[in-house]
């Protein structure tokens, strides 16, 4: 990591607005002014801590274009790669081209200009496409299983399409394997940042060390007001680019982006105290989407959406898209779902006359609302009953799997638990003898345990949301019945 930070500093990467010119800095690190690398075991692992108190909107990292790994940069440095990729360009997506360029640099080993960065990348990922059949089935919910299976199928198809190009580039046999392509895809999926000139995005050394924070609107109480933050942002920009006017419309309070200064600039999304983890909100995702694209999920995700199978008539009842019919983490139905149910519970010959009132979010009558709540509650109960385990059992399994990953004698832990039968299925799937006397589990099994735990955590949160919805419906039914 120290060598990587020195390399980045030489390229002009800095956590200060007044970044030194590339390759002229005497600093041994690109960090230390605003950020320091730290470990957060319970919040994403390795990430960034504030080196000092940070204001909202303050620039905390600047990565020049010269330090960004993009397909066009790799091809500019290697005419042979450029020639081969251009010949296949019409048949390959931008993501496939970036993956090929990434693997080409990996294949160069220490001779690659990106070696220090590439050597710090994770050796494995936990995105949905890396799940095996056992782990996919552990998701239990049909929609989630379908998403995982579709992801694996799509990536395998893309690998097959790109293999002729990789053979032309004389990739080593190991780099031609599907599991290597899957690693590279996961790297691109989980670590790239958006740039306007390439749909695949860019790999941003140092910038991809930020852990994720879900975007939400409930941050004003702990942050400086907008005027003060805007002034802070203006000071940052003025230091970097003296020619930018104070009233420039480009000054903004976002997590970051590629700017006219020819660098990727990242800003503090809120006020941070020294030592706090500095997070980056790089999109609004449900937990299943986070698992699909990034390989993790949040215990409390304000953007989570829980879907249940609805009658086809209900899905087409209004003008709302199907993905707007969901249940919030607190168990409340979305606005679109509630309106659709109210419309459904209205007699057919009266729907048109009452539609305006329904679309405004108003309750039509006590009788209509009771029918809506009973229908929603019973649908949640029906969904829960169809799943093979309960949220309570899942919670115990999560605890068991976490202990097992840190165990020095897994056989003893399994014997003392109530999950011996499930763990035996896990071992058989991996062709490991159930009576194996080895105390330490092989690395491949430990990684599978990590993905298994993620699957159980996802399905557990799914069931908890439905359970909360059932309780929500029961409470409102009782209140309405008393009226």
C-alpha cells in the first residue's frame, strides 16, 4: 500500500486541492492531508478515515486523468492492443473492451505501468455472478435466483464473445479462463467510476478505496448549511483552477466526477470528524442490486425495495411501472402499490370516477381500506409460508456462518449447532468428505461460506420486511375496525 501511495503521488493524485504537478512531488504519499487509509472491520473493511475535520463539499481526493485506467489509455500506450481491439470493436461492448485491456495489463506483470495498482486489487469478489448453484439456491426467492442465474449466463456469453480477441493478443492460458474473466468483470463492475467518454467507466486508483454510503435526504441535521458548503466548494475549485469564476454554475455538492480540471475529483458528502470513515455515495441501489454489482449489502438500506408476486390484474391496474409496486424496509407499501390496491378494491364500474381521489393518495372508505390491508397482509403471509425457512432461523444461521468463518475447529462448531444437516449438504456440494478430520476449512470453502452468508442475509431482510408489512396491516386493520 505504501508503494501504491507513492506511485499515485508521482502521478499527481492528492487529497489536497493544491495538488503538486505529476512526477515533481517529493511527498512519499498522496494522502495525509484529508484522508488516511484505515480498517473498518464492521463497516466495509479497508477504507478512508478523515485525517482532520472535513466540511461538507470539501475536496478530499483528486485523481488526474493520467492515473485513470481506461481502455483508451491502455490502447494509447500499446498500439498492438489498440489494433486488435479496434478490429473487434463492432462486436464487443465497452465493458468487454475494458476487461480485455485490464487483463492485458495483468498479463504484463511487473512490466505494466499499472502493476502497483493491479497488485492491490482483491483476489476474489462476492458479486452475484460469482455465486455457485448452492449459494444461488440459498437466496430462496425466485426473483433473486433469476437475477443471479441471468448474471452468470450473461457474463459467460460475453467471455465467449471476447475469447477470439484475447487469443489474438496471445493471452496466457490462465488469462483465457472463465474464472479469470469473471474476476476482471467483477473488478470493473464493483470499482469503476463514471466518465463521459466511455460507457464502461474508469478504474480510479486510490479513489476506489472509498466504501459505500447509501444516498438519502436525511443528512441536513448533522451537516453545515448549503451556503457554507458552497463556499467551501468554491475555495477548492479556485485553488485548483484560478480561472474559474466565483459564480461558476459548475460548482456543486456531489460526491464527485470527472471535471474540466482533467481530473476525477471527489468531495466530502457531509461533515466528518477526524477519524470517522469517509464514505462515497455512488448510486441508489436496493440490496439485491448492491449484491449483483458490488458484492455486499447493507443491514439498513434506505433505498431497499421488497417485491412480492402480485396478481397480473393488480400489476396492470394503474399506470405505474411494475418496479414501483414494492414494500419499504419498515413494512409500509409504496405509494404506487397502495394506490393500485385501492383501485383493485374498488368496483369496476366505479374505478374511473374514483381514480382521481385514489391517485391523490386519499383513502376512499373504511371498507375499501380494510379490504386493501387484508389483501396485502394475506399476500405477505402467503409469500412467507412458501419459503423454506423463517427469518428467525435465518438469523441463527447467519450467526453460525460468521462463527464458522473465524473458527479454528469447524467440526466442533458444526456438532454443537443445529445446522449440521445443511452444512453436510454444503460439503457434499463442494465434494468434501463430511467426515473430514481437517480442522481448518480450505480457502475456497471459506469464500463460499462468505457468499452463503450474504445470500442468507439478503433473504432474511426480505422476510423481515414482509413480516413488518403483516404487522403494519394488522395494526391498521385493528385501528380502522374500531372506527
